[in-house]
C-alpha cells in the first residue's frame, strides 16, 4: 500500500478565471508531492518558507509549495489587484461597493495625529476624541471613582451585544486575562436565549453593575431585548434617575440611544466605515479598555498598526497576511478543501476560533462577484476549531485518518504567563508534534517495525497494518508569538483581517457586506409577532407547512 497523494485536482478550465489556469496546471503536479520528501530534498526549506513580521513568526513550510508555486500565487495576487485594492482600502475609497462605504478600521489603530482622509475630511481627530472618552471612563471605572446609585464602585460590567459587537471584546478580554484588573468582572451577554441573561444577572448586584449596550445600529433584536430586560431588572432596585450611572452605549445611532434613555454624554460613538466584525478597534473595545486599562488598549491598537505597516509595505513574496491568504486559497481553490482548522495552543485564545469564524465566514462567505456576477469558483471554507491540546483527544483523529483534506493553522505562544513550566513544555510539544505528525504520517514500513517490536506475529501485523498507517502529507501553518500581550494580540488579529481581505480580492468578492446576516434579522422579527399568543394564528405570514407547524406547537406550549 503506497501513501496516497493529495486528491488530484480536475482542471475545470471553463469555470476558472483565465488568470487561475497556470496555477490549476501546476496543482496537478503539486498533488503528487509528498511533504516528507520536500523536506528531505531541501535542508533549507524551513528558512525559505518562513518569515518574521511585526513580532510574529510564520512557518508555512509544511505546505505543498515550492518556489514556482509561490511565484505563481503571488503573480495571481498581483493580477487580481491585491496591491491596488489594499491601497484603496487604506486611503478611504468606498471599496464596500454594495453599501457604498469606506473600510477604514485601520484608521482606528493608526498613531495619533496620522493624516487619514475620508471623503476629503480628516478622521483622526474624531478617533482620538473617542479614545480620550474611553480613557476617562475606563479610568473612572477601574479606579472606583465611578459610583453606582448607592455610592458603591462598579464591580461587574455586562456587555450586551451580539456578533461583531460581542465576539471581539469577549475574545480579546479572554486573551488579555493576565493584564486584567483584579476585582472587575466582565460578562458578555449576547444570546437572546433568556437562560443566558438569567444566568448572568442572578449572580449580580444592581448597585455595582454597569451595562454597556453595544450595537452599531441599536436596532438588533437580540441586543435590544436583552438591553430592555436588563433595564427592567435594574429598575427593580434603582430608580429611573439612576439609569445614567449604570447604562452606557456604544453605537453609531444617537437617536436610538437617546430613545432607549441613555444619557448621550455616556454614549461612545463609532462610524459606518467600521464594519461590525472589524470593530474591536473602535469604542466596541470599551470593555477591553476597562479590563486592561487604556495604556494596554493603546498597545493593542499599536500591534494592529504594526501589522498594517507590514501589510502595506512588504513585497507580496514576503508579506505575512498575503502568504497566509495564499496558502489557504491554494487548498480551497485547487484541492477542494472545504474547511480550515484554527488551533490555538493557548487557553486564553480559546475564543479565537469563533472570532475568526465570523471574520472569515461573514466576510468571504459570498457567491457573487464585486461586479454582481455569479461566482464560478468556491469562496470561503468553513472555519472552525478550539484551543489545543483538547482537540487532539476529540476531532484530530479525522485530520489524521479521515478522508478530507483540512489545512490547519497552529498558533503557539513561546513564553507562558504562568508558573507551570512543565505544562507549558508539554503544550508546545503537543502543538509541534501534531504539525509534524500530520505532515509525516506513519508509513507501512514504520508501522511494521513498531508492531514487530511489540512481538506481534505476521498474521496479526497484516490485520492491523491498514488501520495503523497514517497517510500524512497533511498541510499546516504554524504561527509563533513570543508572548501573549496586548501588542501581539493586536498583530495577530490584524494579520487575519488582512488575510481575509486578500482572499476576498482573489475571489473578487466584497468582503465587507453581510446581506445574509441582514436577512436573518428581518425573518426573526416576522415570526416573533406570530409567536405572540395574543395574535391570530396563521394570518400574519404565509409559511410552508413545516414552519407553520413549528410555530403552532410553540404557541401551544408557551
Ligand atoms: C458584523 C455583522 C454582525 C453585527 C451584529 C450586531 O460584521 O454585521 O455580526 O455585528 O449583527 O449588529 P449591531 O452591532 O448593529 O447590533
């Protein structure tokens, strides 16, 4: 039994953009390569296919690539306009064509005073003003000088938001846990499922709780329901005039914030040129600034900016986000890999896979080109994952011996922030061992020797052999961070944002709208009114029999 190659791609030249054809031809060759042999043939492979940027180290040598592959991939990136669209994004052009908006989250992390123009107007003064507001408020909460209605300091902060208004703060607060102030507890309420608000509020005291209502639009059903429920809960203890001490808002919608009853001086604004899933750098990062302090928050922004500088200036061949994007694109486009695993080997990065899931799947889960034509090639794969090493005892079996090709991004942190060196060594050992095992596999000869050493007889060996062989030849990237700090977390997130941008350009899609999310918001609103047991059943909307039946059963039970 010989080790299988990658699934040989079929050349569908009629649906492929002509610019993809040289790579499609090349992929047929590459599908025959064994990663083991690529390493055996070139002692310099690791040095050649790895790079440092903005404090991150990126090893992409365990991919089915050679010099020619990289040359073809970067040539394609140029031909698709990665450089020109990148420059258009940074200079505030309205590259979000379906919403006619600029995409300027990068401006939020530029150094104070940097000249960034949007439609002819400087934006940096507005950005700095909000940062000052965040600085003042977070200091008041952290120092205990912001008092609740009984005169006590705040001990618990509940961020009420969903999607982009939840995942960024929740993920970064977890990632920066060692930098967080003791005695301040952060809670993230996103789900419209009342069990979540019930679980969070049941442990809290209204007198020492601050609610941050985070919603770009301030109309999202789940957030508004939770915000109103939190308000009702608070008013069981405090008075209406006390609300200002316990409710603040982060939004672009001043009128709706006012209508909710939040004092506008306690509203932290941001702008429509900041997409929800790119908004952690804006006032949506308020919970993070409260948890870790404004200096650490600014360090986080500086980390994002360091990656921006690299992305803007490095040639494509030495550009980390571009290379991360190209390696993923290579398998998605030419080898049919339908999913991509994010495996951070760090407990504090446990929410990173969910964060990247939104970033990538909401940005690039599209089927229409920027100019409105149907896409004839696959776009974003499914992004999934969880913190290592837990996954090894669960789904890694499928990576090693299943039938699908699933590229992996391993993310490891070299220096731990805890006093358990044995655990840290074991964690890193597991991480590196997995990428090696996926790449090398274990061939028949190796399995035979192993079983012979265990004194199994020839018949037993023959029976076990097919089950014990690992084909290997599975690709992965490894990203190394020196330490998990606000700065390095900033670089890591910006790296993936730009990866997503580059892949969107390769697929020629608009990565910055989300019409699928908007549809969900509308549909749930309609059915909500039909679940109201005071409404007349079945008259407000015509549904299929399944949806009608489900609504009817719920009405009876409620
Ligand atoms: C992000 C998406 C989506 C959005 C949420 C919350 O890019 O648009 O996840 O962040 O639907 O929206 P609001 O912030 O408007 O409540």
